[in-house]
């Protein structure tokens, strides 16, 4: 059951919200998109006015390597980017994603901490922190990180998705899981798999309530 909703899959991780990430040092701008797995910095037109053109080009090249699945090249490019432009937390977030995908949680945590040191309310960094904490069994701390992400950026879909997973599979709060999955759906559009989960959760919640009522 865990595998069907596992948020550690590269399909959910690869190049997550890079457009939002690069903008992070300027604030916590919310970005809606219907395809979480294939964003690029160029998807947000205002980025060109927010960062130096050379930085934007370097970031886009690194993001393109990540999107193509060349994670080693992407890691090298993001590290090169940070040597010249250390003030952009999004590059650290993407490094954290790469490290997490490689199973290197200590390096992922270092990258997340570096991003949050620059921008404590960076939604993508908080989401990655939540994922790291959840993988290590720290469920309350993971929930706090996800909730902070959606507090500073209510339209940050991935954090709502992850809150749905956490509340369904780990915290057993079916009603809360439904709420976050429904919010995720409203932000990204109809996701057939998530729609099935909502139906299943609604059925399980109703059954649980009937059992509770019968026991009274």
C-alpha cells in the first residue's frame, strides 16, 4: 500500500518547483502548475526580471539537466551556480532533491538547511524537509514542516499532496487526508490516481463512522 503513494519516487521529486525555488530569496511566491514533474525556471516569466540574466541561464541549464534525468550533471551545474550566486535557496533545494534520490539523507539535510538559512519560509525547502523527516519516521515534525509550507504558500500543491499521504498512511487521519488531497486536486487539476484515493478514503471514513455509531 505504501508504494502506490510513495512521495520519494523520482516522478514526484525531479526538478520540483524550480521556478518557485529560484525566486525564493525574493519572497515566497506561490506557483500553480498542472505538471509537477517537468517544470523549468522559464515557466515563470517574472523570473527574468528577478535574477541576473547570467544566473537565470545557469539555473535553466542545471534544471534542464535535472529534467532530462542527468542528475550527476545537474548536481555539478547547481554547485557551479552556487559558487557564483550563493544567495538563491532554490539551487540548494534542487541539490537536496538529488541527494535524497541518491539515498544521501545527510547531504540532503545540509542542502535543505542551507536553503532555509537564506529563506526560512521557503516553501519548497520546507516541503523537502518534511519529506526527509517523514522518511526517517519523524511524523509530527514532518507535518509541521509541510504545514508551514502551505501556510506561507497556500497554493503549494506538493505540500498538500504530501500532507494527504502523511495523514492517510502514517497518522491515520482520514478526514484530514481527504481535505489535503482535495486541495491538491483543486490546484493541479484532476489527477485520476488521487481521485481514486479520495474515493477510497471517503468510503473508509464512512465505514469507520458507521462502526463508531453502532458501538454507541
